[in-house]
């Protein structure tokens, strides 16, 4: 298992959130969206160089900003 940023995760691949590299504000915002440590997420797409990253967390589909996605570390096989 290797740890990579959500930006580096390829489209249509799953990863488990192991770290959120941000303050409590970011962690709380993501928690309310259903993204937290231990949660398995699927990256659906990544639009452009600094565009939004679309993920699926449970039954919810979210579009995260580039900066926010860069601070999410996932573990993948």
C-alpha cells in the first residue's frame, strides 16, 4: 500500500483517506461532506490542470477544489 495525494490518484480508482493536511476548519468542512480519515473514496475525474476533482464518498458525489484535493492523502493498493 502506498500513500499519495488525491490529485495523484488515477480516475476510477479507490483510496482510503489516511490524512488530511490542513487545519480544523478544513477537516470539519470535509467531515460535513462525508470525507474523513478511514473513509474509502473513489476518484471519478480530474478536470484540467487546476480544475476541480470529482470524487464519490459513499453515495455522495462531490467536486473538490484543486487546493483542497491536494491536502487529502489516500492509501491505495
